[in-house]
C-alpha cells in the first residue's frame, strides 16, 4: 500500500517531539505539506530542521494551544487544512484528593477544548472541499483508567465522544473523524520516566518491557510501542485508503485494553 497525500495540508498539534513529530515526519514522507506546532519556537525550529533535512515540506507555528488566544494564533497562521491531528495534551499526575480545580480545568482546556476549537475552525473548509480527516489522539488510559491519572483518562475518553459526534455531524461529506488509541509508547516523556532504569544498566527497550510487565501486564506484545508504530496508524487513518473508516476508535495499544473491541 502506498499512501499519497500530495497536495494535502496536515496540521499536527504538539508535534515537536514524540508521537506528534513521528506523525509529522510520516505525513511529509507521504507528500503532505506539514504544519508543526509547539509552545516554544526553538522546539518548532528543531522539528522543522529534521523534517526539511529529509526533504519534507514543512512550516511551523509556535503557540500554546491551551486557550482560545493560542488556538487563534494557529488558525490565523494556517486558515485551512485538509488533515487535523489533535495530539496536544496535558497530564496532571496526582492522587484524586490532591487534584485542584486548576488541574482539572487545565487538563480539560488543553486535551478537549483545544481540539474542539480547532475542529470548529477547520471543519467547514473540509466540508466545502468534500474531503478531510480529523484525528484525535487518545490513550489506553481512556479505557484503562489509572487512579493517579483521572483527569487525563476522563478527558481522553471525552475525545471519543467528540470524535463520534463529529463523524455523525459530517456524515456523507467526504470528511472523516476518528480516534487513535495508543498504549505505552517510547515517547520522550516515557523515556524520561525510564531513565533511572537505563542509568542502572538496562537498555531503553528492556526498561520499557519491565514497565509493561509490572504495570500493564495485560499487554499482548509485552513491550512498549515505538512512536513510528503509532504514527503509522495515524497516517493510515488520514489516507484516502481509510475513507470507509469513520467514527471509530482504532487501537494501537499493544493489547493493553483487555477487551475485544
């Protein structure tokens, strides 16, 4: 299967590192014009350099998307897009009783309202063009709720509802809306978490396997996914070949979610 996205503009939020950057590279490799986003200009510039070094067509917008003003910076800079990947997120890691209203509100604003605002802006153009892809990056934590990640899990699950509702809203227009559901992945944040094990002499991959064995024993691949493996699902969902996939939650969680759906 050869995915060709030549002529398409793909926005990937939070794409200076991790899954977002891997997806941006994948879009560029498929011929799309890629829009990189991050909060810090230096991070955006570094990601752009990586993509351009590989021959990709990319531009960057530095903006904190956790509020309306930040979202407007992006939409003003890039008024129209064919593909929107909502991957920006905030994590508040704490016991439920220690979580403040600000923790909940910031997580909601970043993880849900950012996606809502961007979809509200870009969907009309997609509908008018008769083609478009909206992709929400969820997490196995949306289905496999972790006690110290309640705001994260709750907001990631909310994205499933938003995506399904949008799929019904744009039914028959040529626009699709889907959720990609990663499991434990060797992204930058996880790598930092595993660093003490690496410092103790383990390889990063073995440290990831040890974490999965201890904390995600239901995994059926018994390791962490790579960012490129998750990005491959994202690129496929955005492709013309995925036109019949709409309103779905597509898992690349390594079998962590103990369910057949």
